[in-house]
């Protein structure tokens, strides 16, 4: 949810901070106090278009900032854009200079307006007359219907991914023939060059480098080996002769004194070790003289391996893998006709699976649409409207319209006056009507989907502005109750001019404008219980408060509970 919204040198705001809480947050104040300016600031933080006109006169720049709670979706968006997540919060900030330039920061790190627009659907959805950032487009209407009907698109998404992958592979195989033949020649050369090198061990170069080091120092190593052999076996005082003589004496002692039996065994083991070491150094010395041309062979082989690594990979393992991939691509080209036939058959199978899943999804949506429009029209007409409402689901079965969410186009249609035809919401509904329709739809989805749907909280804040245009009395109370109902599942922010709605607030914020040092300034503050009564009374009776209006305000607030 939205925790805090701050503005500095923004329009008529010098410096103001609004702190929000869970449930229903209502903002009230006299006309012209700057209530809608806050909504405009939030829209700006969600990627709206900036203008230097918002910079307070005399200031160099305007700054707006807000703090949202972190969501898994927001964390994924930040990671995808290389922005570090900051604990459990998302901090958004925009600076607009008087000259027109601006800067964007997310979690105090430089970002772009594009990142704000990616985050917007995850964090907040704004419904206001001046709001143009997040329109209630067909994708959102489809998502609302799916949420209402507890409809999963997983099966369709998986089928679409399989069909798309097969189609892409087939299109690649059927691409330009000249390019295909040219690539085939290149793959054939690469595959043959790597194959002729006879690469078998991934560490062959390391083994050869070790052997090269030995051969490059063969004379020194031979001298060392033969010297060791002489001291171990050949000389008059060779270790083998000395240890053997001592062993005979110990064995003689052991015949009469048992405690020398174990030392005799240890010395026998030492003699065996000396003999083994001697044999190893003699064999090593012999091997140095056995292949006088081996060093040249190793250097030639290493040169071949280095050339391959420069061309195909940093390691022999990468070179081997590159060769296998080139051979595979070449085989696909050489067996193109068979592969094309196989892929076309697979594409048909994948398409059939998708069509089955998409048709089932369309059926579920059509059923859910009937239930949604029946419940929604009752909710809409509770809000001082006399409207007809219809959810139109059209199955666009042509492959050009296939998506991971199915092939359906979902559109909400409404007629707000008797005798008029049904038309899309954005062509018929005014700003206030649109907000009320959205409120009714949201309440319908949250309350009226029935036991089949698992309750889930949308991870975003809902903002309604100008929702009470043209209504009053019982209709206003109905709007307040619906806002309250919706706020049980997610955070709701609403600007209102009506006391019947203001009475339902969980947090009631007052927007005030006063003149300080010859300039108008807007301030925001959270009201306590007594202040709430006085503000609702003002909304009931105007600037002059009376005992009757105060009592009426208190009754409104108490009854709303």
C-alpha cells in the first residue's frame, strides 16, 4: 500500500507530507484547497507526463516523492532494471526543473520514467478525470473478468509458449535460402576444422603444458633422477644397500629379542619404499631419452589448440561444445525437408492443444461475464446511475490474435441513459461516472465472485477522484459503503466533497489552503476524532458550524461504523 506522499514547491504546495494507512483514506477540504493536486502528484510518480508548469512560482524545481510497500512483482521489476531493492519499501521520487528538465529516482537510484510506468500497475491504479496514465483498457478488463471468475490462464500460456517456440523454429528453417546455404558452408567448415583436430579431453591443453615443462627441462631432470638413483641403489653407500644391511642385523636381534620384531618390519617397509622410488626415478629418466622429438610435437599440438580457442571458445570444453552445435545446425540444414515436415506436424499438434485450451478459457469467460454483468449493474445503479451494463467476450480465433492470455477480446459496454446503445466505457462515461463504474466493478469482483474464487488481495492501491460528481443523499451513502467494502481487502484513497462519504473514513486527511507571507500555501494533516466531526459538519452546513450540524456529523460517523 501507499505509506507516504510528499510534495515540495509543487503547484501551490510549499512543503506537504501525507501519511496514509490501511483501509479507506479520505481526503477532504474546501474547493480550491488543492485536493486534486495530490492525485496529480501521485500520477506523476507513476510515470505521468511532467510539465514545468507544476513548479511553484519562484522555485528552481518541484519535487514529489512517495513510499510504497514492496511487492514481489515490484521487486522483480526493480531487479530486471538493475535497481537494488531497499528493505520492504519502494521509494519513488521525481524532480521537475523550472526549465523543463527532470530527474527520476527509484530507491534513491537514478531511473527513467519507463521504470515508473512498469511499476505503476503493480503499485497503484488511479481513476480520476485528469488521469491519463492508467486507462481501463481491454487487457485490464480481461484481467478483472479472470479475477472475478477465478480463471487461470496457465494452461493457455503453456500451450502458447510451445506453439510459439515451434513456429519460430519453423520460420527460422524456412528463412532465406541463400542465407541458409551460406550459413551451412560456414557451419560445415567449423565442424570439420574442430573434428579434424581430434579433441577428446577437455583438459588436453593443460596436460600438454605440464608435459612441455618437463621436456623443456629434460637435462636437468635427467641429472636429478640419475643422481637420486645413484644414491638410492648404485653407490657404495647406497640407501638400499645400507638399509638392507641394517635389516639383516635387526632380523638377527629379533630372533632373540621380540621387541625388535616391529622395528625390523618397519625397516623392511622402508627398504621396499626405497626400491619403489628408485624404480620410479629410473623409469622417469628412461622416458626423457625415449622421445627426443616429443617436445616439438607438443608445441605443434598446443599451437593447434590455441588457434581453435581463439576462434571458438576460451576453453577446450567450449570449443568442443561449439563444434557439436555447428554439427547439429549443419545436420538440420542438410535434413531440412525432413525437419520441415516434422516441425509442421509438431506445429499443428501444438496449435490444436492451444485451440482446445483457448476454447475452454473462452467458455469460462463467457460464463463469468454473464454473472459479472448481472451483479455489476446492480452495484452501478446503486451509485445514482440508471445504466445498462454488458461484458462482451469475443473469441478472435485467427492466429494473429493468439496470446498467452488466450484469444479473447474482453470489453465492458455501458449505456448511461435510457434509449442509448451500449458503448465502450471511455466513449460514454464521464470522469465521475467512470470512477463510480470502476468502484462498482471492483466491489463486485471482491464480493460477488462466490465460493469458487479464492480470496486474494491485489497488491496495489486504488485511487478515486471526482467519484461523487452529481450524486447526494442515499446514493452518496451507497458510494461510501462500497468504498468501505472495497477497503477491507486493499488500500483505497478517495477525494470527496460529500459528508456521507467522508463519514466512512479509516483515516481522514484535511487539505487546507492558507495565505502565508503573501502567498497561498497548501497543507495536509491527519485529523483526530474531534476534528473529523468538525470537518464533516463543515461539509454538511458550510463554513458556519452549528450544534445541529455537529450532532448530525457525529451521528453520520457513528452510523458508518
